[in-house]
């Protein structure tokens, strides 16, 4: 019995390094990634899907639901950090580092507010996992993945938290404290992506 933490698929905002708006969809590559993810996880099996209510996460979860017949439960607790008025702005145009420890985006979440929400999200995840008989899939965002692992899980000795979690990466947490990490930022299901991109094919 495990918890699978998944980052959403690629968007044009990811590729262009833009602080993303809530309604940004997956691009074509992101849609292929979501299908590859669904094939991998459906072969493994799971009992429940919870998901951020932002569009890019919902689109990533959709193939999981379609293949498994399991409905997606959405939660705003799993949203990406809210960068407020800076959403839609390219990183290169920002006057200061939006990810710095003291940075508070106008009309957005500072780090303490974000981390408090992620703590609530983790409590929700653990509670939801314990209410079902099987693996829980959690589809969320990069900063949330990092905060969940960094602050609420136990990494194996010598393993560090990645600076960046890759699109549709899978991180496996044990549902019981201290929530050991069995796999981190794994994208094995995307190994054929470069080949498909070169050939213009789709999964």
C-alpha cells in the first residue's frame, strides 16, 4: 500500500519558463506524457486518484480515470504555489528571484503560507489513503512535490530532494510515518518520448 505523488504533464508555460496561470492546459507533449503515465500506473494498479483542481493537473489525471474507470477527486489544497499578479510573466522578465526564501508575490502566497497549505494537503493525502484499500495516486505540481518530500517524508540515506521534479514524474511514499520514500522523480515511462518527438508520432 503506497502513495504515488505525480507532477502534471508538460505545458507551453513549462517549456517557455513562465510563471503559470491556473488555466494553462497541457501541450501535445504533455498529453502524450499523461497517456504514458496512465499506461504505467494502470499496469501497476491503484484504488483512488486525487488531483489539484488546476487544468494542467486535471488533464494529466484524465487518462488515469479513463483507463481505470476510477473517478478523480479534486482538491484546491493540491494547487501549485500561487504567484498572484506575477502569473503569466516569464522568469527572464522578473526583477528578482520569485523562488527566493523571502520573496512574497503580490496577491499570492509567500513561502510560509504555501508550506502551511502543503501540510494540510499532506494530512488530506494520508487520510484519503487510509480510507481506501489500495494505492493512492496524487496528481499535483512541482513545488508541491518538492515540499511534500522535503518536509513530510524520509529520504534514504545519501539521497537528496531534486531541485526540480520532472513532468509526470512518480515519487513513491509509504503511507505510515515516517513516510519513507521508495522511488523519487521517476520518469521511466517517458523513455520513448524523445523518439516519438523526433518521429512526430503520438502515444
